[in-house]
């Protein structure tokens, strides 16, 4: 009777190739790639552009233009053409105010949200909404090139983030993807993706340093590879250092040389920045070039450029030293150095890196595409197109997580560079008689003072049974998943009451905001939204059933006959609901029923798979 | 999650302070391959949830077993000894003296950081080597008492281990500052 589950038309055929893309969502440029006939390839739009400027232009009619087409508006309409939005992802209003000084946008704050909104002619938008426009654009590009004519949906995407991104920034990126309608298979660190693109996973083992100097962020990561397992040993960097700063440094140099007043009109500023960028790019190939400003010509050669950039480059080298130290290795131990990001085309950067590591860095692949290529390879594996792959990318948490204690101090709960996923429990108690609620403030950063760390979330534990002060034992579990995202659950131990946890992300969006934005984006087509929600639940129902059928076959002996009956009934009910339900909530409820009666079974299966894997290992040991 | 009754059993190791690090790491690889959520990325939400929990448990076990002071604490935990470390070190006046001496030297080192880089470097090196020496001694004490089965007496060296590992962290922080001076 369960056979019908795998009949055609009801669920994916087991060997059907799934459509997966890798997206490098960059500060200045974004790239989408996929694996085709076993090879990773970058996807191009109709005009054959494979590098999409991370630009979003809003028109007075409420339209949205993304990428190359928006770049023409950069000079003519800067206030409505959003550039480098990645810098504002997961940032608060205050950060944005300081970053925003050099930006030509008008920021507004929506009451109580803490999230900066950018005012445009088409309305006010959060960084998450703006980023999701770029992701939608890239996903559509991916769908068009992959579906070969017939309408087809993407099965999933891997989206890359700087290894240095904190929880709020990762969450913002994932929210943007959700808003764009993508199933995120994984948020992958950019440097790890680059190492994968170079096929370094095919080596038996080694230490790899990835130096990634993009438009707006600098990351260095030390990875260890052994038998297909990539492990991030340490990460470091600077989320406000990149090619944009190089351009700005060149602009400052020109202004200094010309003794011009330091303040430029936004339009002038943009024009000079573009010239500075051109000059920088030319110097990657030639020895000297000129910049025209205020009817004057300024000659810039490689030596001068190296001097101008020296303070910025040395900041990056310092981060490299620290990352090496955190990984407990020295520069000579590194087997491969990978260059990522357009700014590594600058000769002075290459020289500084080669000098530090005592070897020429790898640079055969285009540094602007390498991250997307690696993301595509990982997406192909995660979506299930390569079931035999034993590649595994392990990650660490880039910044320590802690909570606020008395006196504005932070107590670390999960320290930097801890392997994720991870779960840590912390016990709290009440300090007043009859206290029934308490506030918890979660922070991320390395400093002892609350004011020096990033506020991630505040939540209240409610429903604590009234007791004398200090008698309640509240166990709060902080769980960080493989994407570096935090979940919190809480329980009062003496009474067993599960207290409600109400997380208010300090710089992110609450679930309500996301669903409101989803509604907004579908405001003219309510049916579309409902159809999409229904489709999502149908797909999830398929996943649940597809996973359970072989599970029951392989490990059915772990269940009593009665347990088995219950599960089979729930599965049949889900199958029925999946086909007939018109409301996504009905399917969701049926999935929940299946999940509840199979939770134990899933845990028992995991237990068994671990034990049998270890037993296999022991046999191997005896053989060898 | 009922993966195993204790971390040593999960990693198929005999409970004890001295463990085979290579075996620990190679078993850890096996466990990662088995339960990392990426292995279930295309699966249902439930499969992913179970994998995240299993992997978090395994990572916690690995972290506990691979760090000396955590492993020692866990051993006492298994032996039913509550290692409430408050006031423990105060029972050993010699060790208390040692702590105060080191604190002073650390304070001196901090002052040197801004004045004399080379002197700071050499002071840091000597403090680091002393710290390592003392750590080895304390660990040997712990092992001796643990193997005699005198678990309550193990609490004292454990408390000292906590101090030396905390001190090592502070030395690393000072090293951090030195690196920043370059």
C-alpha cells in the first residue's frame, strides 16, 4: 500500500536530477553557477553577462531593476540605486548611520524594528528586501538556463557568506533567500567555496589559507583538509575592508594631490570613485595610468598605488597572522594559498600575500567567479545529485556567543571557533520572590563589555512558576545549526514547565515581518502567494514520505508492530492530505502528526547508523 | 538523544585521563560523516533536526574529551564527584602564592607591552614555558590520584588545572596584543 508513494507524478523519481544553484551574493558583484554534466559553470544572462553588479534600482512606478541594467542609473539617480547593500545586512540603525555617511541614501527607522530602511521613490525597503531582489534576479537567471524551455523549479541553493559574518548577518542573508522563494541548502563560507572550486578536496590532506579581498569585505580562513573533510580551523578578517576602500583611498589621494575640498557632491563622488576603480584595474596590467579630475591629470603608477594602499593591505596581513595563530600553525605550514575577490588582482596585494606565506598563491580561476563555482559544486552534492560523495564541509562559529550578566558584562556561552552544530545549556535562577519572568540578552563578540559586542536578540522567559528567589532552575539551551544560526529553548527544571521563549532579533526580522513582506510582495496576486505556500508544503510532504519509505524498509525492526501501524496510518493520511488539501496549513498539520510519531524512530535510526559505522571502523582496524 | 550512556563509550575509549588522541580524532571523523546535517540537506525538516541534535551532541562529546581540563572534570562527573571548585585552591597555600606571583608577572607583562616589545616577548615566553611545566605536574597529580581511585582528592588538582588553563588564555590574550603591535 505504501508503494503508491513512489509512483510517478506523486513524488520525484529517485534518479531524477535535481536543479541546484550556487550563489555568490557579493558586496559589489554577484554570480550564480551550477553543475552541468559534472562540471561547474557560471550562468550568464541574455546579454552574456555572468557577473551581475549587486545593484538594485527602484523606479517611481514601483518597478525594480537589478544588475547591469541598474548600473546605468548609478550616476543619474544615485538616491534610488542601491549599491553595496551587503554592508548593511544584519546591521542596526546606528551602524548604518555611521556607514551611511558616505552613502547617498536616506535612512528611516521603522518604529521598534531597529532595522534601517532605505527611502526610495518606490517606498521604504530593508536591506533584506533589497538583497532578496538580487537573489530573485539570480534565481530567475538560474531557472531560465537550467529548465531548458519547460517550466521548472529550483530544488535548492547554496548561498555564500563571508566567514566573518555574525549570526545577525547570516540570519539576514537566509531571510533574504526565504523572501526570494529559495530553499537554502546551506549558507557556505566564501573561502571554503573557493577551496572547493580549486578541487583542493581531491588532495589527501593539507592546510589551506584563503585570502579573500572582495569589494567590501576581507576574509582570511585557515582550512584543514583530510580525506574529503574540510574543516575551518580559524577565520578572521574585517567586515569593512575591501576594494571599495581601495577606490576611496585613491580618491583621497587625488583630492589630496589636487588640494580640493574634501566634500564632494554624491554625483561627483561616484564619478571620481569610478575613475579610481578604472585606474586600479588598469594598473593590474600596465605600469602607470592617469586620472582626470577637475580638468587636471594625475599620474598614478604601481609604486604610488602600493604606497596609497599599504595601510589597508597591512590591515589584511595582520588579520592573516591572527588567523594563523588561532589555528595554531605558522605561515610555513600552509600548503596552498587561494586568492579570491577582484581586489586580489592588484599586484601589491599578491606580493604581500606571497611574502607572508613564502609561496605564490593559486590564481588560475577567475577570482570573481571562484566562490560561485565552489558553491555550485556544494549545492550539487547537498541536493542529492552525488549520493556517493564523501565531501563534508565542517564549520566553526566565527564569533563567540554570550549573554549579558550583571553590570553590563558578557558571559561567554559558546566560544569562537567552536565546531558547529553545537548546543550549550546554561542554568539561570530568579532573584526575586514570586518572579515569573526574566529577560535574557544574547550577544556576539569577543569583548567583555555588552556595549562592545553585537546585540543579537533579547528574549523573555515567561510562565516561571512563582517560587522563592533562587529556587527556580531555568535551563536555557542555545543551539547553533550548521549555518551558524541560533535557536533558543528554555525549561524550568524543578516544575518541568517549558517556558515560552520570545526572541526579538535586535537587527533582524521577526517571523511576522517576513510573512508581512511576503504578503507585500504578492499584494497584487494573493492567489500566487497561496499557491506558493501550498506548493512548499506539498514539496515538504514529499520529502517526509520519500525519507520514511526506505527508512521503514531498512530499519522497520526498530519499531513495535503497534508503532509501525501508527506511523503507516499517519503517512497514508499525509499522502491523502497532500493530494486533496487546498490549504497549506492542512498539509503542515498532517506533516506534524507524522513528525510526532516518528521522532523516536528517527533518533533510534541515527543511533543505529552511528553504531554500525563505528563497528565497521573497528573491523577495518583489525584488518589493517 | 540516547546516543550512548557516556562520551567515552561513544568514542569507544576506556574512561581515563590518558587517551589515544589519534583514535579520538579518527572516530570523530566517522561520527561526523554519519550525522552531519549536510548529509540530510535534501531531506525532511525532521531528518535535519535530528541530525543537528546528534551532531551537536557529538561535537560536545569531542570537545569534552579533547580538552584536558574538560576531560578531567568529566571523569569526576562520571565518578559522581561534584567538582564545585569554589574555595578549592585556597586550601593549598603554596599554590596560592604561585598564583599571586604569576598575576603580578602578568601585570608587569601588560605594562611592558606598551614600552618594550622585546622584553615583553621574552617575559611572555618564560611565563608560557612555566605555565606548561606546572600544567604537566598538576596533570600527573590528577592521574596518580585518579588511578588510585581517590576521586574526592582529584578535585584539588582539577581546580589547579582550571587556574592554569585560564592563565594560559590570558597569556594568549597578551600574545594577541603583541601581534597587533607588529
